[in-house]
């Protein structure tokens, strides 16, 4: 059994797309065609996500979310607007899936007897090294 989380909801009805001129490849095409695609998604206004999912996405992707609560994904690597749109959607779902992955709980462990002894031996060696640096009073 794996702990992988698979996001299955379709959020595409809540996407907003904005196109603009790309700085990517395309030569003269770049100056004429709006091939850059920005996917905008209002997290807190989503009807598909639960409150818990919204909070988790916000906590994990806060650096990609505006003050208005909008998650913005841009794609401009391709010359085609359609391909950039597909890339932006794919990137969006990857980010959401990563954000909703359950975090592993930390298992408390105790240091072994050997590691305690090693630590004390290292402390003793360091102490001895510093003791040897002192000037001798003759």
C-alpha cells in the first residue's frame, strides 16, 4: 500500500486563463501572437475543494499565491498558445497533488548505547586536544 495521494477532482470549470505576448521562442511570432498563458485559480472561492484542502494548499504554495488568494501558473515555453495552456494545466495539477500529499509523522527514536559512547569519546578527545594547547607553567 502506498501513501501517494492522487487528486481526482476536476477543477477546470474554475480556471481563468489570461494570454499575453511571450518572451519565449518564436522569433517574429513572439511580437505578433499572444502565446503566453497564465492560469489563475481562486483557491478560497473554489466550490470543489474542502476547507481543509484549501488551507493545506495555501500553506504549501503560499509563495505562489497572491494576496487575493489566487494561485497563478504561467507557461510560455512553446510557440503555441494551446500547448502552453496544456502545460499550465498539467503544472497546476502537479502543484496541487504535491501540496495535498500527507506529511510523514516523525517517529521518536532514542540514541543507541554505542552512539552515546561515541559522542562521549569525541567530547573527551576534543577536551584533551584543548587541554594540550595550554601553556605549561614551569
